[in-house]
């Protein structure tokens, strides 16, 4: 009888401990997700992007008919770093689209192109690179370690890096196809970006989003500039970011501008 009573009390104790551990884990998970509250996305810097009759060739030249009449937009918002002058950096870009991809033509004037990390998954943001932010459904919100939005770092060698769920640095070279050509201090970047939504699963089978007229997406472009320092010296973006902390694009898709695809 005593053995039965002891066994019963032990079982109750173990069950109670398991429930407490589960509650602690759930509480911790909830606390982690509530560490930052993101404001709803409001459309700002709304820009209409015209469809290309013929997709531009991704060759780093930028002389395709698709680009001839498209508007240049400035890359001139200092998100990180000290003041700089146009001799150090100046950037602008154009955009167009087809059902298969969003195209970006960027013209970067930079006196030094620096690539200190040969491993594409090591401190990639401290090398010169073009960074493309895209939020397929323009919903805003957090995306630091999720695919609610993507932050593609396009390196000088063409590798494309973002952080996957689980905080895993991952190559997405099949998401952004790019080519760059440098003449003097001017580099032309030409990119074709396949669009995926927030159901994207790394290592799984994923269908790309077919782009159509009238679709809105969150978008921002930026450039990591390093002239031979251990860490990047400047981070220059396409959209103004309110507040003191302007390095928010890799965390909060709400700071992205909005693009609307039109015929």
C-alpha cells in the first residue's frame, strides 16, 4: 500500500514538473515574440513601376529598350555611418517587371569596391554589396528570421545571402540573378529577382509568385559601402526611415516603400 502511495505521489510530481516546464517554455516563447511590436504598414514612397514589353538582358550594361524611358530614383538616405560626399558614393536605380521577375538597374559611383570575406556566409554585410528588400504582399511587420519579407545581399561576386528561419545564413542565388560591370568608379548592377511569398520553405518545393498589373509590394534598395575598414563604413538606402535607429530594413518590413506594378 505504501509503495503504491509513493508511486502515485511520484507520478503526480513528475507530471506537475512537466506541466511547469511546458508553461515556462510557452511563456518564454510568447515573451520572445512580444519583444517588439511592429506598427501596421502604411503605404509611403509609393512608386508605379511599368511593365517591360521585352525583358531586359541581365548583362550589367543597362542599354536595353526596357530601361530607356524608366525613371531614375536616388539612393541617398544614410542609414548608417558618417557623412560622405559624392566622390565617395553616389547611387541611383531604375525598375521594371515582367510576370516572371522584378528587374533592377542600379548605377553606383564608388571609389573603392571592397570584398574582404571570401566565405559568402561570413560578415557579408561588411563587404560592398547591393541589398534588395522585398515584401511580396506589402504587409509590413517583422521578418528578421522569417520569410515574411526578404533582405537579399547581392555580393560583388554574385552570391546572394539572407538569414533563414532558425537564424541560418543562407544562399539564395536562385532568387536573384545579377551581373555587374565596372568602368572607372562607376558600377552598373543589373538584377532579375524572382518573387516568393511568406509561405516559402527552405529546402522545399516553392512556387514563385506570378506578377500582375495592380500588384503592390513593399520594396527598398540599399548599398553597403566599405572602403577597406574592418566593418562597413556606410549603409545608404532608398527610403527615409524615421527615428534614431535607421538600420531597420533587415528587421521591419514596415519601413519599406511601396511599389505598384502597372502596364
